């Protein structure tokens, strides 16, 4: 039992480090709460196999888990994505996701889907 818990803990740490690195490469700043909330939403969907859940529903679930209003989570993520370093995103987007950069993907919903797909393909 202890070995299984250590495996889960190591997997969680690997995913945290992977997401932190990926979000930084995309030009998202960890000084913004929205970056952390985005990471938590992606982890929530990944660990609970919530593949078919919509972004807004993930925000509601995260707000219940974090005891923060849904509006605050959504607003912080939106503000963070609006403050993205486009030069970094443009430079690293293809290396991270394997697709060409397009402003179409720079939204909370699209980035959540891309990051979740990346996690499923990586882990």
C-alpha cells in the first residue's frame, strides 16, 4: 500500500513539474494566480478522468475544491492568458503541442484542452 502511495505521489510531482515547465515555456507567469488555477484545473481533469467535462464545469469543480468563487477562478485565468508572453508562446508552441501557433488556441478553454491532451500523451 505504501509503495502505491509513493508511486502516486511521484507521479503527481512529475505532473506538477511538467505542467509548471510547460506553462512557463508558453509564457505564462506564475506571479499570476490564474496560471496556478489553470494548472489545478488541468490536474483536476487529468486525475479524475474528466475528459468530457467543459471548461466552465471544471471551474465550478475547482471552486468547490479550493473554496474560491468560480468567477474569481475564471477571471484570474482569463487575465493570465491575456498577459501571456506571445513571443515565448509563438517560439515554443510547436515544440510543446506539435501544432503551429495560432491565436485561436490562446484561450482558457483551448489551452486546457491542449494541456490535458498533452498530459494524456506524455503520462
